[in-house]
């Protein structure tokens, strides 16, 4: 099989799809999306300030239910975004479990400080720091809002969600620092602020993630998951959602025996009673581990045939190839061809995003020893399976 070469032109016309990006972080770049070479962007929400922006972008450029069967060349300039709604672990401290506060819709100052002291580690006694943090919002309200978005946008995903052991929350914006803000960026991000010594307790992160995974299962939507230095606890948290729903893994001999019995019953014309409608699953049907950085050996864990969800692994140059990458290359070689996705993970749409997509496609094709054309077709099929599910 001929391999891709740097001199080959990338066949953009076949359809190139970004599995994970954040263009609503820079809203001024949204109007350039129709002119991009990439066909469709999977656009993530992460925090309070960008959920409605993703919805607004989807209203203008969203993919529709009728687009499920489109091929690479069929997409129009008006069908360029798959919206995703979710709460990122970097902002999970800004959410409180209202069931623990007698259903309060808003926390007063004392409760706000108590909340932050309970979810941040090490526990902070800096009242000025805690008071300056954003007023936390009730988790039940966010879940209700997310469900409303998912009902409005039938192809929407849940994302970006996940777990992160390494990040520290930034210091709060103070009024005297407002002039240092970059007005071109959507509020709520770090924007160069100094990092505090505090992290979000893993138990709280897991609670926020688990609730969103259950919602994805209820609505039958795929999920884009962030995992940094938390690969073991992430697998444990996600796999807990499908506990008791694992697929039965049977040998080829037993499978043939069962098929023979079923065929015999069919020949006898036996009637089968209708099965009751199944309840919504508690786990998402499809999962993308975005910019996957886990050890190569964990791939087998995620691809255990007993797992009832379909797992995809996505890679980006921004995260996976920002430095030395022999481990990433080994990981990519281990991922089955039908389970790999590519992404930009950029916060600006336009030519730079296209360039990042081309770069990661070339790297994946080179590592996989795919011809560019075959690689682009395979990656496009994988993206459509992730978004739409397997054809019925």
C-alpha cells in the first residue's frame, strides 16, 4: 500500500471533520467558518459564558437531522457545526450540588465560601480569594438547561466534560485588572491570570462528570471527554455508568450454537412475545477521548469487547505533538483504524484551524501508513459514526 507523502495534496473535497474545537472562545472568527476547507466542526462548550454562544452558532451554521447520510462533498456552507454542551472540569468548582444545600437556587456569601472550601484542595482559609470567585450555580439548573439544548438540537453532543488532576484554578479577576482583559475572547477563560495553589477535589469533579454522562445516556448522545493525569480514575468513573450493562462476550463456537438454535426456532414458525421497551441507558452510547494522552496499554482497557459503548480516540497537534511524541505515535498505531479521530482543539476558527487539521491528518496517515486519500475517507467515516452512530 503506498504511503502518504508530504508532497501529496490533501483531498479536502472528500470531507475533513474536526472532532473537537472551541471557536466560540473567539466569536469574531465564527463568520469565517463557512469559508474554511474543513467540512464540519464539532464545537465544544465548557462553562457558563459559552453555552449560549455554541447555541447561537448552531442556529446559524448547525448540521441538521437530514444531514446524517451526507458524504464529504455534499455538505453546504450552511451546515458546518455540530454543537456540544457541557461543563469542563476546569470550571467544575463553579457548580454546587443544590441537593446538599436544601435545594437553594443561590448561595449567600457564607454558603458560597463553605462550598468553595469543600470542593477546593487544599482547603482555603483565604476569605478574600474565595469571595472573589464567581458565584457558583446549582448543578440541577445546568443539567436542565443542557437537556433543553439537547432537545432543541437533536444531533448535539455533550462536551467538553472530564477529569483533570493537574490543573489549578486561576486567581479571580479583580476590578482593577479589567483593563488587562482581551475583549476579543469570551469571558471566563484564564487569559494569562496567575494560577492559584488550589485544585478541584476529584470527588467533586467525578460527581459533575457522572451526572453529565447519565444525561448523555438518557438522551442517547455521544460525549467528548477530557482526561489529564487521571486516566485510571477516569476509566473507573466512566465504566461505573455501564456497570451491569456489559455485553456478554461469547466464543465463536457458542455463538454458532446459539445461531443454530435461533434458526431452528425460526423454521418452526414460533411466535415471540413483544419485549417491553427498554429504559434509557445510564451511559453514553459513544465516547471520544479527546487529545488522548493515556498510556498505550490503556487502549485495550477501553476497547474491552464487554464495554457497551463505542470508544473513539482523538488526536491533535496542539496537545499530542507539542513536544517529543514517540509515546503518542505508539498509541496511534495501537488504536484500531475505525476508532481514531482527529481534531484541532483550537479556540479560533479559520485558516489556522485548517492548518492544524491538515498537520494532524498527515501525521496520523504517516504513522498508520495510510495513503492520504484512504486516510481522509477513513477518518471521515469514523467521525460520522461518532456523531450519528452506526447506520440502522
